């Protein structure tokens, strides 16, 4: 879905070059240990993205299941494709797909029952082991059975009642299927050669510098989406285990670099393949050796036979593998009980992915999440109350609950000045117990506050500030060192957790 636009615009060579350059960029990020940048993806955002992907792909497969071909990049487009292509509706495709879905879900349920029985007895019987592996092999069993059905129908009637990858329409002759499919995909292995570093657009051949300029947009979008999808899918299937993000990024970068030498498009993690792996009982990366071996065999000698797999059967396999990954209801209940705030980025990601596109959805979700992270930093909670100090007397006490920085210092400065104006107290004490660092902007603003109160015949003091923070403040202009006082006991003590407020209700 991401690469289709670039394929239309730049052709196969352009897409292969994007794969190479994206791989280089991702590898550099991994080598520079910048992997934590992609860990800004929260669980709610991941869930929203994954669930939107599930619905988008399932809708697309439902359209394919009834024999309709067309774009299904989002929910709206899938519905539009279904309406426009309703004349392509094939009852046989629908029946085949529904039968396969029922069989796949039935075998999966049988496997679940078997696993529960094995867990109870701890010693599986031969029959239970057979049912376990029968359930794991359900996808292959249904595919092989569907191929046999198509071959029998072609042999006996001369045509297939269901659509196949080689022919979008039903009632297709076997020879036509084979001809169509072999025209689309060549048998044999792709040539090993470096990507073309000069794009050909129309009759114009661009230089490498012009090519980089032309590809500036995809080279920003594609690596980011590859990273976010890769990490999202990894987290979704990690089962709570720790992920070495640097290792994952390095694997992804090298995969795209090496893949470009055999004419690969940019690749990332896949919900569909991962879901099929999980549903098939895959436990370790050694499964990639089997998958790779089978794919090489298919490319070399078996490509022509794939034309006999019914499209509706493939759709059924994908749909039943993805349904367990739709976790919006469960996560919604969990967020509602614990943190309702997380519902906003999750549903923002979900609806954008569902109705706009998945490419933008996860970026939008991360941005929404960051707003909720940054807002408390920009609007710190302040405890403001009057207290009686030894040697100072009655004073206005101000306690910020977090570090001061350019994002929140103006807010705090205005709040202090406003609070001081509502009381007749001449001394303001700012407690820095929770301040661990200052930036230049916050120091400058605090200095301006000192000057404001001095001109108003009032005094501001800084209590309980750490030595290194005090030094930052003083060294800014080598002034105001006399305003810092140590922590002292005072009457009317406060509790930060109990009196977390932004009002002057405690000022007398």
C-alpha cells in the first residue's frame, strides 16, 4: 500500500533504489544507537495501528473473497471498490471463502480444546499430538484441499468456478490461468546486481544528485514507516518480552540493503505473515530458513502452479489469522479502568488508519501521544500557600512539582506574580526540592522575576535548591547568590501529594 504510489511514478528501478537508500538510513540509525527514537510508540498507539491494519486488510480480503478486484488501501476505498465492482460478484468465490473460514475456525477451536486437555494431563496422548499438529497445519491443509478442488473442476469441466491469482474473473480456462500468471511473474531467480542509482523519468535520465532530490519525500517517509511498523509488529508479537530495538533496526536495514541487490521492494514486518506464523505454531527464527527455501523453490520451479490457488481461500487464511489481533475492545476496557487518557491516541490512530491510510496513522498517533506527554511539562502543578518561616516571618510559599524549562517557565512566572499580587505578603519563597536542572530560558525568566519583585518592593528567595542548580542560576550573570537559603522548618507544613493544586485557596 505504501509503495504503490512510488511504483507508478518511478517504476521498478526507482522502488529498488528506495529500498537500498532506506536500508542505508536505517542501518546508520542502528549503528549510531539511535534506536530509542522509535520507542515513542506507546501500547495504545500500537493497538490502534494494529487494529486499523486488521480491519483494512480484512475488508480488502472480503472484497477479494467475492471475486472483486480493486484498490482497498482503506475502509472507504474498500467499500467503494465493492460497490463499483459489484458486477464482478461471484457466488462460488463467496461460498469457497466462507467454507474455508468455517473450516479454519473449526480446526483452530479444536486445537484450543486439545491444548487445554494437554495442559491438564501434562502427558499428551498420540491422538492429542496428532490434533495439535493438525491444528497448526490448518492453513496448508485448506490451501492444498482448495488446489485439489480447482484441479478436479478444471479436469472434469474444463474451467474453474472460482477466481485465482492468475485470472481475476471466474469461469477461467486452465490454459488461460497459466498464461495470465506466467505473464505476470517470471519463473527463475532475479539477477543479482546493484540498484540503478539514476532514475529514468520519461525520456529524462536524472543524475544521482537529482535522483536524491527527487526521492527526498519517500526517503523521509519510507524509512520512518518501515521502522515504526517493524517495531509495532515486534511489540505486538513479543508477548511482553524485551525487544533489542538496535538489533531489530540493524536486521531491517541490512535486509533492505541486501534485498535491493536482488530487485526487492522495501520490506518491513508484516501483520499477515506474522499472524500466519503464530497461528502455525512457529517459535524460533529458524522458520525463516524453511520459508526462504520454499520461496526459492517456488521461484525456481513452482511459480506456474500457484495459479491454481483460489483467491477466496487465500483471503480466508489471512482473515482468520488476523482476527485475533483486533484488540480494540480489550484494550479499551483496560484503558477505561486504568488510564482513560490513553483512549484518545489509540482511537486517533485507529480512525486515521481506517479511513485515511496506515502510513499516516501511526505518525498521527505518536504526535497525539506526545501532546499528552508534553502538556504536563508545559503546565506544572504548583502548590501556593502562606507559611510562617523562622527569621523570615510570614511568606508566600511556591512549590513547582517538576523541572523548570523553556516550556513552562513563563506559566510559572505569571502564576507567581499573580499570586503575589493577591496577598499583602512581601516575601515569596520558591521551594526547588523537585527542580533538578535549569535551562537558559528558565534562568533568564527567574532573573526577570527577581527584578520585578525588587521593583515592587518585594523579595523573592529560593529555598532547598540543589547546589548544581544554584550554581547554574548564579553563574548566568554572577549575581543573586544571596537569594538562596537552606531548607528550614516552618509552620503549616504541606504535603505535595495531598495538596496538588493550582489555586490560592490556602492563601489567607
